[in-house]
C-alpha cells in the first residue's frame, strides 16, 4: 500500500466499457508515470490485468451511484480521486502540483476539491477557490477529490451519474468546504458520448498509437459531433455566468 498521501484513486467503470480500459490506462500511465496513489478499477465481473491497478468486482450493474457506493467500501484512505473511464488524459500530470494539492488537502480537510477549473470558483487562496454553498453542479463527475465520508452521504441509491450532478448538488447545499483549483490539475478528453467515440478524439495524437478505429465501439457522425460541440459551448457559457444568475436560470 502506498503511504505517500491520504488519497486513493477510483476509476468508475462497468463491464460494458471494458473495451475502453486499455485506452484509459495506456494514456493515464503515459501522462502520470509517477502516480503515487493506489489505483482501483470498478468493474462488475471482468478483470483487468495491470501491476499498478487493483480490480474491484462489485457484481451486477445496479446504478451509477450504487456502483460507486459499493466500490468505496474497498478503499483504505480518507479521500478518493474519482475518475470515469472515458475521461482520457491528454497532458502530462505535474507531480509538484499534485504534492501542493495533497499538502493543501492535509492542512484544510476539504469535503470536495474539483481538479478542473470549468466552473470558475471564488477566490480563497493562491491554489484553490471556494465553490458557493448553493450553486448548480456543485457536485460533478469530472475528475475531483472527495472526502469519502461526505461522498457517501451525498450519493443516493438508484441514481445515474446525471442525477448525481443535478440532485446530488442540491443535497450538497448543506455542506461547506467545497473547492476548485484555479489552474487545471488534470486535462482530459471527454471521449465517449452516448456510447460512441468522439470524432475529434480520432484526430488526436494518442489515437494513432492506440488504434481506436480498430475497436468495436462506434464513432459519432459529423452531425452528432457538431451538436455535441454546440451543447458544450452552451454549457461553457453557463458555467462562466455569475452564480446568482445561474440559480435564476436553473429555476
């Protein structure tokens, strides 16, 4: 067991996405060769063989939230870096930056630390900003570090990942100490949309070596990719609105 931090890494997946595991971990270890965390892959029944990855088999696929709740029981640390298997890393991870964040977590004991600055937080210190107590998408499935006890309280049996982001955010209103980094710690491709590889992913450098086109999963059409890009742009504009206006628009 790694003793360098109080954080485990849990990659949330299921057997129907087993074709993505090699892609995820090949790019993960290329981007973060010196990752100091104990790494767990959440599956149903299938195994994944890698010397640095522990497979956690939780049995039948129930719901996204149930799967995560079951997987958390196998972890040994107080915090978890939560990732999803189709978020493919695209840049090198800085160990010096990770060490800063790990030290900050030890000193400040947050409930949640978002590792991407897609929802600009309010100033807190030079490293992180505070997420308002009541804000849409206070919880997120993008890479983040959770205090496990808090995550267990916010997860609800039977909910999907999308439910968790919407309804879980409302349940999280009662909790403080939610933060986000000012500078992205993890940069990634949101690579699979509605079960299909994004076309733009195929043009990226890592696709050539991993030969994504040879895999069984289909690829988005040009129209599907364009519509997704428009939705993403709309979301980006929303994320940069003042929190008060966000709350009004969400109704």
